[in-house]
C-alpha cells in the first residue's frame, strides 16, 4: 500500500501545494493544508486508491479551508519575516500575481474558497455548493462579497479581473 501512496504523493504533491496555497492564500498554511489532507487520504487509501485519490484529497482540502475561519491558529498574528536584502525580489511588490495573492489573503476563508473553486477550477455554483455542503445561494453571496472586496482594494477592478481569470496561481 505505501509504495503506491508514495508514488501518488510524489507525482501530485507540487500541484496539491499550488492548490493549497491558493485556498489558504499563504504558502505555509497551504503546505499545512496539503499535509493534513494527505494524512486523511492515507487513512482512506484502501477505499479511494482505485477511484480518484486526487479528487478525494482536494475535497478534503476544500472542506478544511472552508472551515479555516473556525480555527484558533487563525487568530495568531505572525511577525514579519526577516528579509535578506541580497536575496529579495525587487519586483515582488509590483508583481500583479503577488498583489492579488495578498488581496486574496485578506478575504475571509469562505469567500476565498468560493473564488478559487469558481474561477480557478471553473466549477458551477451548484457544484461548489455540493462540495461545500451548503446552499447555492450561500455560494453566490460569498462570491459577490469577495469580488466586491477585491474591487474595493488597491488594484480595484483589475484585482477582481486577475482573480477571476485565475492568473494569481
């Protein structure tokens, strides 16, 4: 069992981390989300291995990200990372993708998850509602509020357009 699971993790880990980073709008939390989801996938491996193990893992990730607003660690306030001036990217502050990721990070978890599912994975409101176990109206209202907040941010309409096109990933 572990050999096939290890092959799955080796092959799909980078893509799962990219997905986790988008869902959590933070690289560290995105990796944590993937690790937690892979633990659950490993526990259910015999049941999911012949089906769609990546789909199962992504669903676990989405549901955990959807519930992220309930976690106590969300109240932690991290200190600014120490920077190495020689290793810094001088263009990072103006990189549109980085600006959009920072704006996505400001959104509540449920709004961010809906945006990622709707515009990055291109799921319908009904499909999103089914994945999240909520009403389609909830999906629509979270989407509307998220886009309104992005439009009110520093890039205005441009941030919402980049998020909708999926260029932030």
